[in-house]
C-alpha cells in the first residue's frame, strides 16, 4: 500500500507569527486543513546560541544595516532539511532570479520546499553558497522581508497540487499556461453602463470563441509583456528569421 505524503513546506523566519496568514483561507486554507500540504514555520532565533537570541551582526566592510549570521541560519536550515531532505532550498531575496510559473510548476510537482526569508540587509553570502541555496525574487521590488514573497510562492504552488482546484481547465487557460497572458473575462449583466460583452462570446460557437480568446491573449501579451511575446513567437516559429507582429495585422 502506497502512502501519499503531503506536499511539505518549511519556512524559516524570525517572524513565524506571520504565517500561515492568507494561506489559511480559500483554496490553500482548505488544502492545509485536509492535509494536502503541510506547513512548518521555523523560528530562526531558536538556533541562536546567546541569551539574546541574536541572528544578525554588522557587515564586514561597513555600511548601513545588519546581516543575518551564517552560523545561525545554517543551523536552522540543517534542522529543516533533516526532517525532509529531498526538497529544494530557496532563499527569497531581491537579487534572486525572478520567479516564473514554470518554476512554480516544478516545485509543485516535487515533495515540497524549504524557504529562507531574509531580513535586514540579507544573509551572509557564505551560507548561501555552502548550502547551495537557490536565490529567488518575487519581482523588481524590495520588501521588508522575505515572508510576503514566501506566502506568494506557496500560494502559487499549492493551487497546482492535485485536487486543490476544482477544474483542471482553470489552470490550463490562465496566464502563463501557454506562454501568454490570459484573455479578458466577462459575465452578467450582458450590457453594463454602455459597455457590451463581445459578440463572439455570445455566439455559442465554440471554435469562434476559442479563436477570439487566443487572439485577445496574443494582443494583451504583445502590448503589456513584450518579453513574453518574443519568447512565445520563438516557440511558435523558431526557424523563421522575421515574424510579423500581431499589431501589424490589425
């Protein structure tokens, strides 16, 4: 008999009371209650050896702020890894690689994650290298700490776990699923403040609706995310030297 273990997330933080936070509600909250996934909050201060539970110190070379000590952080990481060793170790930091949906899918397909939430001026680089931490950024923004980014990452992963979302189609048609942003959505009333629902969506013609949605997804991606649009074109026609943009066909 095969026992299905829950997807296991460990979050290392000096503010464990910040979690589960929003993860206790909606899809993630129900999945947490039913045991689809498991959340452990590891208080980094518990691994400090002095009576003040000090986790930071002044940076070598001078400068503003404090840096999280490698010895304290390493002990917290090692304790988290010991409980479930086959999980990737991620350090949430503005200097990391931007998180993308493909990486989220990879993480959701694994056994779980260990997330290190930085604070102050960050973590001593030696522990990042010694523990082979994957540095991940939520975007080109700077937060007070890694906890909000950890919550966002976990929410993105948990919703992809089997049985969490009611419809597999919801995942397959949302933003980034095919390298494009999602098409616009409409619901009742059919006419609202002089704005009507596009006629294609009222036609009842499934092929026509699919074509309209694909076209709209391409248009919004080209306009708002040219970086995604270029990658999408490369995947669709990698051998073509020049590709006519969608806007040129309008």
